[in-house]
């Protein structure tokens, strides 16, 4: 079997400057450490010497697969037979006849985040907007335009999105500052935030790293929030530099070099990221971290993972679903020890496969999904439910 991913657990240090620096660096892919020194890690961080990685996700899949062929896949028990079966209901698509509803803005929908009232916000990478949906699949009237980096003349290209319920991470318009209720990251290297008091139909630029040149140019793929020593931090995966960047509550980057795994094979870079119960999962393949200290454990390496991006903790926290962009399958793992529990299957026991699968969002009666179908040229938003 080809080796297409890895799942690790690590934690992040935040001991210096009163705990206000968030994250230091990641431990190695093949080297597991505990209790690394945060200050020394920042001082000794080395520039990433990997070759420049193309922007499109399609190339990412090839890079990951090629790099991982150099590794030896670890063997994991398949555990007990995974008997539950599931169905996917297509709720929205930009193509007529594919789903229950048609939304022309839903092109290559990527990240999802739920508001405090349960409305689902979707980052539409192909149209540069965020569309909103109720849990029954109907579209809300609000459409939010995502701004671009100053050097981007081709329109917005948001990827990850996260809901922010804190008073931190303020964006400013005409001298007025308000907390960004939703924070978006984009492939053009911009980070933006939305607050309805400032502008109900447009997000506002908070960080523009798309102006950086050469090896420092930012391409953001994922975003999440976390708390370390009582401080709020924003964690962003920079796929171009191969680093995870950390921003404080004022959108100031607190680890200028980002944290990076120096032992990753050439071509590997952080992809998706999510905070699940205080632990930060980062997909290179897949790594898992908490927000306060030390390397914890290796969880899953290679096996069934294939360019994973989507993550969902389901069944009361007993199952970790990992969605593969590479083959559209969803694999189920024990979130504690990494045991492979099975691939999510349909009633006929064949794998449930969703072309171009991106995000997974457990909410309400099931797990919502987004997908960039037809080689990311079109989009699909739907719901997975147990039979």
C-alpha cells in the first residue's frame, strides 16, 4: 500500500515572555522529543531549504505522495470490524442537478466554521467569497466578499476560516476597530476578518504577507484559534514556506520564523489545521498538538492517509475522522492511540468517496462536508449521516 500521510501528536511551548509567544517549533517526523526548550528553539530555527512548492493543491497531493514513498509505512491494527454505515446528501452545488439547491458562488468550497447560532460559513476558494448555509442546506442571503493581497489582481481565494467569539483579533475600518467574528486565510498570503458593525458584506484585511518575495511569499491553507497560558493565538499554515505561523490577539506574528519540522522530507509542508478540544492538529499529512508544552506521541503514520485536510471528532469524542483530499475517503481513528478503526463506508460496504473532499464539520444531525469537485473547478456542500 502506498504511504500518503502521517498523524502525530505534539504540544507547543509558550514559556518565555510571560507565555506570549504561542508556539515554538514542531518535533521531527521521525524523531520524537519531549520537553524541548522554547527559547532555544526560536534562536536556533533554520531557514527552510526546501524547494518552492507550487500553489495549487493538485500539486500538493503529488508532492506528498512522492515524498512519502521514501518512508516506511508503520503498521497499525485494523481493530474490530467497523460496522456503521453512512450516506452523503448533496445540499448545495454550483452545478444544476448535482444537489438539492444551486448556488453559483459555491466553487471549490474549502473551510467551514459555524457561527454561535449554528449558521455554517463556507470559504469559496473559486469565487473569493464566503457563502452561508442553514443546517437544512438552504442558503442565507448574506454573501461576504473576501479581500485580496495588494499584489493579487485575480480576486480572492480563501481557504481556511475560523469563528472567533473572543474580544481579540480586531480589524479596523475608518478608524473603528472591532473583533473579527470570522477570520479567513487565503492562498494569496492575506489574513482577513469580518465584523458586521464595520462592513456587513466585506471582510477586512488584517495581515498581508502576499507582498513578500521569493521564498518568503505566503500561501495560507488553514487557520485555527487556540489558548496558551491564558492568551489567545491564531495559528496559520503557510504552505509555501513550510511553516506554521502564530499571531497574537493583535494579529502580530510572535514567531517570525514560524515553527517548522526540519526532519520532514523535501516537499512536505503544513496543510490543514484545527483545534480539537485544546489540541492543535496540523496536517502535513497530519500532526496533532496541544497549546501549552511538549511533544506527546506519534498517533498515526502513513497507512490510509492520502493528502488529508478535513478533521472531525465525532461519536462523543471517541472517533477521529480524517478526510483525504487525495482519494476522497474518510478514515476513522481512535483519537487516543491512533488505532485505525476503518474507512467510512456506505450501506453496500464500499468506501464513501467524495471527489475533491475538503472540510468536515460535525454539527447537528451529522457531519457537513465541502468538496472541490471536478478538479476544483466546481463545488459541493453536503451532509453525512449514519444510516
